[in-house]
C-alpha cells in the first residue's frame, strides 16, 4: 500500500482522501500514516535481525502519544532529551528499560526521575554532568548505567543547525576526555560504564560519515579494553536522511549492511536512534488557500498554515514538496506559498508551479518529523489537529487547540497578591 497516492486526481493517504480529512477535521491539520511508520521501524529491525540491537526512536522527531504507542507495541526503545519526553514514553506504554537519555543539559531532577525509572542508559555529554549523576546515584543508593557521548569531529555534510559532530558543536566530548571519563566512571561505585555513543547530525545522505564515526568509537573501545573496561553497546545515534526533494540517502538496509560488516565479531549490541527516517515521510500538513495575491514581482498563495505550524522552511530554509490535494486544469503559475504570520520568514515553499484557486487544499509533504513538535502559538495561533490514518480509518490523535486554551496558564494580577 502506497503511503500517498492519487485516485481520480485526488491525493490519498493510505485509503483516505485528504479532502475527507480536511472536511472532518478542518485545516490546517497534520496527518500520519500508521503503516508507513510501522514499515520504517520494521525495516530497521529486519535489517539488524542477525545481530544484537536496539532501535531507540528519537522522540524529538514527533512525540505524539499515539505514535509513541505504535512504536512501543512494536518493541521500540526510545531516545529522549528531556523529562517531558521521558514521561511521554511512559504514558504511551514504552519500556523505561529501553530508554537512552541524551542531551547536554539534564537537570538533577531529570536525572533522578530517570534513575528511579531504571532507564537503559544515560548518554553523558560532559565531566560536570558525569559528576552530578554520580552524586545523585550515590545519594539514592543506585548505580547509574552510563555511556559517554564522543564528538568524533566528523563533518556530516548537513545544515549547520543540525550538525552535531564537529568540535565547534556543543555536543559530546573529544576522545581524549572520553577516555578519562570512562576511567572515572569505572572507579566510581555509583556508575556503570555500559556503552559509548555519538550522534553527528541529521538528514545525512551518505554512509561515509557514519563509518568514520564508527571507526572512532571502535578505536576507543579497543583502548578501553586494554584498561580493563569492557563496554556492552555502541550507539551510533540517528541522522539517516530522507527524501524531501532531490536527496538520495541510502536505504535503511544498505545503511545497516555497512555497519554490520564493520561490527561483526565485536560482541557489541548496536543501538541506533532514528527519528526522521521513521516518521518524516509518513506525515503531511493539509492547508487551505485563503487568497491569491499576484504582484509585479511575485505571485503569493496565502494559506491558513504558517511558520508557527511548520517551522522548518523558516528556520533552515528547508524544502518540502507541496502538492495540490485535487489536481485542476488550467494555466500553471509559479507561487510562493506563505502564511498569515507577520514575518517575511513566514513561508512554506517558494517558486512552486501549480494551478490554484482560493479554497483549494494543499498538502505539504514529508511533514511527519519536526513539524508539530516544533509548532508554537506565535501570533496567538492555536496549534492544529493531528490525525492518524490506518487503512480506511482515521483517528484524531491530537485535538486542535481552542483560543481559550492559549491563555489558561496566564494570570492578570489583581493587586492583592504579595
């Protein structure tokens, strides 16, 4: 079953037309294909079926409870970067014992909660964090499983905002410091060094940067073995790219084959943290054309979705395919698809050739990752609805916010408070 296809000129997700989704749930609305999410996760699992492994879905890509629940039912682990993401995993039925906790700024409260839940591993990003965790674990009578995040200084060839593996980035530590931290952890009664990890960026289109990182980690693992420190897993993070426009990332199976070839006979569990490659192409954002505004220099299609709903184009100048939900006959024009927000950066796509009329529906493709999760209420705009498609069925998995929802947390002082 194709995730997105056309029938009589109308765009469908699985077996449901996007027109029907918009009619029921309004616009803008995010939609996700359950089968596409399951297929992507199972591709990882089948590609690694002949070696010890754990696929930890990167919750930051899309943290909707329904999506987390689908993956939990499939046996996924989870990569989290905040206590909020950790609690989402628990609420969705995920196993804390399959959770790795990443991120450079874990607070003591976050680390304590993760200790109490007995997560699989803390991915440690600095000496200060290691010492803080050691103190917490010691005080609570626990032993914290840790992995040091190594910054291998590998250029992943991606956008600088999503590059994480260079020395200039805030993430991880260099190999020399990592070696020292492992020795500290090995000597501390409240720490248990169980793995090593790295993550070099996102939307990576070649295998070579992953291999460079892998070689760096394997060299460190060898050095640690000579010191009597034996690790149980190697975590290569996520970052495998997807097809937005003209990208040609390797398939999940080709990517896994290269890693397996280098890891054979290493007696290590392979942990991966994919996010985008599981959910990006499973999702789309439906929006309605409000007005057409031709000018001397540009033709603008003003739609009801905006940069607060989908930030990637404004933040990264990211390109995402935009398709009319229903194809129409007529003369094509080149449009900039823009939203109602009072910022020139509020665009969803530029220079797109389409036949459009006011009231038409558009589908912004590849919106399953870093879409709703990065949405905001800028310009006091409610966050949109989310729908999961499963064959011929649709399920509302995220209610559209009402206007009154937006100020429930705010208080007008009465003058009586001290």
